[in-house]
């Protein structure tokens, strides 16, 4: 049985734009925010057609024009490529993909998104560095050696997606996994600043591309908190929605 989804038609609205509307549907602001951070700008997921149609009409009556689409359309994201390096080059940029350099013209880019989410880092064990004399003595003496593990911590991860016309190429850029030498003299010591600089260049050069609200906020140095999503999967859900809304050329 085909499932349907309903989401906001305006691609420039932030993830929590329908918070008040969803709070009434879900019985409270907390539940609505939780849903929207996992499903940005969505009003309903996996609905029957009989449930999706009146929901879209209700949203429109509340001043929130919505799109009704099949869930299968959201699941049809193009294959993701994660370049190790992006280097601006005149009318486009070079992307290093598994050792192969691919040139992407700026005019071919139809969508650029930015996303942020918090995730737990795996616990860090100190065992590899506990090789001092005292431990060796304890081992030789048959004494127990304690294994100290630091607690897991949460960290904010930043990512971006660059998609060309008709979804022919989908690049997923991860802040912590990029080589920024392509920025040349503009490269900073901070990967965060380099990531923002790179996205600034791409966004300013890809004039025909649709950009999501967090990209604009990120480039302007605004706080990420209002735009943070719940996971990497939520970022992909946002990309899938925007890809359906991006102009076709």
C-alpha cells in the first residue's frame, strides 16, 4: 500500500516553521518540535491518501500551503558521493571522488543544503596510552590494571549537500572529513571556518541553485540551534524534500 507525506511548499521556511500548527495536531510543543527536527517542515508522514488530502487542505487554510507526495518519492535520493576534497576552479569546482577528480560547473548545480545535528561520540579508552612503567610492573606482579574509559560526549556535526541538475550527481560534504587545501591562501586553521568559507564560495557561485534556510543562516554566522535537526537521516529527509521542490531544468 502506497504511503503519502505532506510537507510545506515554501522551500525557504525554517524546519520549525509549522510548530504551532503541529503542536495542535500532536498535543503539545515538545512533541511537535521533536517531530519537526526529525522531519523538517513536514506535517505528516506515511499517511493514507484519505488522511493526507484533508491535512494538506487544513494546512492551506491555516496559511501553510503544502505539497502532497508519495513517500516513495522521498526515498528516491540519488547515490551519495563523499568527496575528500573540493577545490574551486573558475566556472566550477573540482571534486575528488575516490581518487577521481570530477569537474562540476556551477551552472549545473540545482540544490545546495547545509545541515547540523548533534550526535554522541564513541567513548574514548585510555588503554593505548597507558603503557608507563607502573602498569608494566603491575602486570608482571599479577596485579589488576584498571581500564579507564572517558564518558561519551555529544558533538555538533556540520554537513552540506550539493546536487546537480536532475540529480545526476549528489555530493555530501562533511566538515571534519574534507581537505581544504583547495582554498589556497584563504584557508584557515579551523575546519569549521574553512567549511563555511567553502560553502560561501559555492553558494555565491551557483546562482541557479536553491539554497535551504540553514545555509543562509550558517553563512551569516547565525546560531545553529534553531536549525539543528535530530540526526543525519533527518538532514537527508530535508534534502529529499527540497529536491522535490527545486526548479527542474
